[in-house]
């Protein structure tokens, strides 16, 4: 595409797109932040309001704000500060923004695929790179041409992107495949996947010398949610992990546990390294704090290819090498100022960007992005959202609802939350672990729990706080709040439908199989939510379980619910339909052909 043609596209796009100002009374909920190269400005992606804010870092004032799309998730700015690009998690596109003086305008949009989040721009400003979560891709965008120029498959659910200081290497964190992917940008080829033993990988960072990739993550230890197991880190814990960018594919990674016994760290999210390499900053969204680690005073006590269950004693006793700074709210992505003196924090629930002075490790103020008036206060659902993400409501603040129900959805892991009535402690570790279900539209799909014994959503919430989290019982008002939040959750648009929302030819054939007497999937997965609200015994019970049968999960959004079945034994939908839950085993009316199975999978993906 010629430069003249590209410029014409941008001009037309700019004329057609007229962004509206954000609703003054809407929560902003910033999740991502980018600092300009000269340090005088910053820009945020505001998820709840669907907007982007431009702010002056000296006056701490908002210069301009515009709506850009559905659930902004990641943002980046070019080195010259003239252009930014924002991804839209539920919008499946990115918007290219022009920054002129104190004003923002939209130059154009580019569809990139389902659920894009992390984003970065090349040093020469010619390319942007986007992590597209559902298609497991890094998408390269030609910025002058305003088009997707390449796609590269990485690990499961890429979340965050970092580019090395020399501009040659890109790293992405893969949230559900426990890995970094390392990409050579000159050839846009994946060099290697770096496996790490960690879950819920979040913000990526690369050390100033380009030697290490860093991220924060959870570690699922797998034991039942008793108070004793929780407090010694045997249920789950929070980690910071680094892996070398050069060397062989099996080069060991290193991990540092962050949880001291009695006062754990909840839901690590942000990760950033100061330009001089002396400070490693981490945000803990669930315990409302930022952790500052000094890298220049002494080597950190990293563990190779594994981790301790608890924070190393030498760090627990040294408040110079490790500082826990209370921020309140829900601190998310982090960024350092170019001079390395200030840490910027995107705080979701406070609708602000907070600052911390690195010299003394103290908060220095915040930039207010706007939100509901103090008289109206947060809505019932917003209060419930705050409770859902609050790890301090669990025993010794180890985890929140969102730790497992990541993005109010699922992180694909299994846990033993002791809600299945299993009393034989000698076997429950192996047999009673259940896959984390989604919270999206869950209010419409009672009864609850995998065995369907819970008929009250209110009581299910109380059970979660007091048994799964071993915390205090929520008040009646808090139960109403969290049910209001859960009732507000819905799926993004289905990427396996055609542009007009109809079924593909393969999915239409699969629908006929789904409803046929031989498969009879709609017998249990019927109605508007594709579940019938009853308990069925289809031969999946473990011997000795108190409850017989299972509550069929809704098939809405099934394309992103893997692994499948109550214990996650099936990794894909096709494996589900060929294995222990195959139609012939459920109905006994004959085996489906490979073509019928493939069409059936396409239909289930489209629901």
C-alpha cells in the first residue's frame, strides 16, 4: 500500500469516526497505562467507561478523554508521542489515536480477533503488536498501512507484551499455558516458548540489559482449602518469575514467592522494572498494594525451576529490599517514568493513576480520571465487583473470588474447595478437585456447584466466602451486592459466528447433529442457556462420592471454557465428544462419524 493511499484511509477514517466524550458519572476503571518518552504526559485505557484519558504528569490534570470502544484493555504510545493505539477486549479491534496538542482523535480502527489485550509499538513506530487471547496469537499491525500484516501463534491466552530495549525481541505472557513466548521481531518468528510452573500470568517486563523476561503469576498448589493448608501456601500462592531470553529452550526459570505467613499477597497483576534496573515493582490487586523490590542491594533469593511456599525469611525481615506500599483500590498495570524516579499505578477501583516516589518508597499523590459523584457513590453491582476482587476477605488474605474466576470467568484450573461432600481425606486430594466454572451468566444457570446440590445463589455466595475462602460470613447487604455484580456478567460476542451473527454451514450441520436422536445433546443442554437445571448421571461419577450425577454446565461460550468436564479431564471439545462424554456413551445409540463430530464441535463453539 502506498503512503498516499494509507494517508487517504486515515483521513477518511478520521472524518467518519466522531468519538463522544465519556459519561461524567461513569467509573473509569483504568487497567493499562503508557508514559510518554519525555515523561510529561501519560495515557490510560479505561475499561468500564470505554474511554482513553490523556493526562499531564506535572499538573496532574486530565487534558482530554474520548470514548474509543468496548472494554479497552491495553494501550501504547509511539516514541514521538504523536500516536497511541488501544486494544478493546470485548470489541475485538484496536483504535489508532492521533495526539495533537492536548487533544485526542481516532484515526482508524483495525479488527484483530477475539479478546485482544496487551499491546506494544516498535521502536521505529512502524508496527504495533497485539496479544489476541482467544485465537492465541500475536498480531502485527502495519501502522502506516493501517492493516494487519502478520499473525503468529503463541501459547494459550497471551495477555501482556514487552519489547526488549534494543527493539529486537518481543515477549508475551501466556496466561493459561504457563509460558513466555519469545519472538524475533526482525523476521517475526517465534524463537521459543519458555515454560514456567505458574498460572494467571499477567504483565510482562524485560530487564534494561535485555537478559531476562519477568512476570507475576499465581501458583496452584492443589491442596484442599482448609485453614492449615491455606496458611502455609499449600492451596495457592503469588510469585514473581523471571526467565533468561538467550540460551536453550530448557534454560531454567527462576521464581520468588511473595507470601509471608499470616499476611499473604493477593492477586499479583502489574510488573515493571526501573530504567536503571534497581527496582522491580509489582502490584497486588487483591490486597490493594504495590511491592517494591530492590535489585541493587543484594541478589534476590530466586529458586530455580520451582519456588518456596512462603516468602524467604531474609526478605521478610528486610524492609529496604522489600516494601509493601498500601494503595487501596485495585492496582493494575505499572509503569516507571523515563528518569526512573516515579512509579505510576493504574488503579481500577479508585478511578485514578497513583504515583510513588522511588527514593523513599512513599505515595506522592494521584491523578483523578473521573467517576460517579460522591453523593451517588458506587452502584450495587460495583460494590459487588469490589467484594469479588478483595483478597482480604479470605483467611489471612491469600486469595479472592477473582483469583480462580479470572476476569470473572475461569482460569481453566481445578481446586478442592470442599463443596462436594467428600469426607475421606485420604482420597479427596486426588478425587474431589473440580474445574473452576465461569461466572458469566451464572445467575441464570441454577442450580449451582458441579453436582447441582446448591439451589440458592445467595447461599452459594456465603458458602464461597466461608468455606472456599475460609473467611468471615458476608452481611445480607454484601450478599445482595455480589449477586448484583455476578448477575451483570455476560459473554463477549461469539467469534465463531459469521459477521451478521448467523451460523456457518458447518455449525448448521452440527446443530442438526446436536438435536438428533442419536446425539440428543439438547436433552440436557437445552433452553436459552443450553442447560436444563437438573442433575444427570452420565457415568462420570467417581466411586465413593456423596452426590450422584452432575449439573450440566451451560454451553454458552464453550469455545473458551477448556479444559472440559467437571475435573478437566478433556482438554478440547473434540476430546470431550470422543472420550468419556461421547454421544454414543451417553445415549447408547451409535457412534458419530468424524465429519459429524467436527460439525458438532463447530456448533458448540458457536453457542
